């Protein structure tokens, strides 16, 4: 077998490891997002309990989420991603 053929087989064999790694990375990232969302919900609840108006809460939340959403939008505009799902 040639070196190229052997390399191809090694790449095919290592593919499940790469997929497994990517999947585990995705699951970890999802857990982080869920925790961040939980924290944001808790903060919103506390702000409401403290008597802030919906408009004040909206402005405070926007300061935390605007940057990631703007970045996501630019990636969509550049067609790096097709949608937000």
C-alpha cells in the first residue's frame, strides 16, 4: 500500500474520534449556553423584584445580549451561517 493510501485509511479511522470530539464540544457549549440563559432569566427576575420597569429591564438585557446578536447577524450577512438555529 502506498503512503497516500495508508494515510487515507488512518484519516478514515480517526474520523469517528473527530466526530466524537466535535459532538462532545457541542454538548459542552450547549450546557454553557443553557447556564448563561438561566443566569440571565434569574437576573431579569431579580430586576423585576427590585421594581425596575419592563423598559429598564429591556435596556439592561440589551446591553448584555446585543454584541453576540450583532456578531451573529454579521455572520449571517456574510453567509458564514444560514440561520440562527
